[in-house]
C-alpha cells in the first residue's frame, strides 16, 4: 500500500493518536506496506506559536533537523494551493539526495491542538525513499507542549532496498528524528543554537571515542598481543607478578569498551581522570625513571586527562534521542 492521506475520526486510527483527544477529525497517513511507520514524541517547555515557527519556517527547520541540509519553499501561484517545498540531504563525498514535498492540510482545534500533514517524494535515483507521507502534531498540556510526528514511506531497489531500510536506514531515520527533536527542544528552552549542539556532540564523541581507543590499544597491543619489556619491568618494580600482565590488559580493554557503552554517562569521564592520575602517581613512585622517557606516562596521562575534561565540559547539554517517546500512545479500553 502506498502512503496516502485519509481523513476521519480518530477512533479509526487507534495507533496514531492522543487518547486525551479522541474523536476530533484529522488527516492521517496510512502505513506503507504494512509498516507501523516512525513515531517520535517530545515534551517541550515552550509556547505552541514558537515551536510552530521553528518547525514550519524552512530556514529555521533546516538548522535543527539532522535529516535535511536544505529546505526551501517553492513558489505557490495560488494561495489556496498546498505549499510545495524542496529538500536536500548531503550524504558526503560531494553527493546529495534531493526531493520535493507539499503540505496537504492543517487543522487547529479550539484547545490549541494543531496538526500539519504532508507528503513527500524523491525522483533522485540515489534516494532509498521513493515516496511517503506523515504529520506533525502540537498538543498544549499543563506540563508543556507535546510535539510529535508520525511518517512512513516506500523504498526503491526491491527486496534489497526493503532489507537495507529495515535493518539500517529506518532505525537511523528514527534516531535522527528523535535526536533532532531534542536538539530543537534545547534550542527553544535553553537558547543553545542547533549549531552549538552539533559542535558539542562532535567534541563529546571525539573525546569519548579517542579515550576508549587509547585504553583498548594499551590493553591489547603492549600487554596481550605483544607483551612489552617496559610493561613487564614496571610491573615487577611495583611488586606485581608478571602473570597478571594479561589480566591488566583485559581490564584496560574492558574499561575502554565501558567508555563507549556508557555513552550518556558523564561521570565516566571523571572515572577516567581519576584512573589516569592514579596510574601516573603509581609510575612516579615505583618506576620514576620512566618519567624521563621519550614516550612517557606524564605526557600520555596528562593528555588523556585533558581529553576527558573536554569531554566532561561538552557533555553538559547534549541532545539525546532517549528523551523522546518512540511508540505512539494507544487508547485505553
């Protein structure tokens, strides 16, 4: 089944609605090929009018939505016609995927509940998405504004395209939508621009991945794969049996993996700083001659400490897809 828009009472679409507002009339996109579609919801502490501006103005929308590099409205000869738009997503190596869409309906209720429906398509042969449709909905509540979306699409390239979509592309689109929603929330609630959020996220990722790589390398290469003489000497000078060298290497690898696993745990950087200071003090007490080596613990450990401090600072206000609801609420019987 291709993605199409159909209007009706909400009771006909129990998987795509807000149970607190059952019965109002809206336009909903039907699932494509039996897919449940992609649903993302976030609670924003802001007024509907401001969130509407950030999501409906193309120049503002493209700043926070990771899925698009450019969004532009196309000329509309008649004001009553649906608003058509052009979108582009850069995928690297100078390549971009392009497509078009149009807003096919808007509705506002007396209580402020507002919905904007759209459909989109791409004739670009590089695009996995062939066509699709969906909606954005804005629901004022005492706790804030519920902002949520549902959309679905059909894909190219037959069975291969379907598998790529289910295994990789669709989860990526869901994550990108949720991450972008939180990026927009931080912008409207805290004033941190989308560009700053992206920069901090990249700094955080660099610090975390680099720190993990250093731990994994030092545990794997000089301790497990190619036991280094200096490692053995420092262990002996500390009064530790050489048979524990491989165990220490294994623990270092585990800690490196932990830094990646605990991606959202800011305190992991603090633990890394403590361990680096402890290791540096241990070498200074038991093997002080190594502090003068060309490749020494002082420069390495201080560099890792500085890297961890950068990661700690960057972690203060990062967008996260985990702050979003990823399943649509259902009507309670």
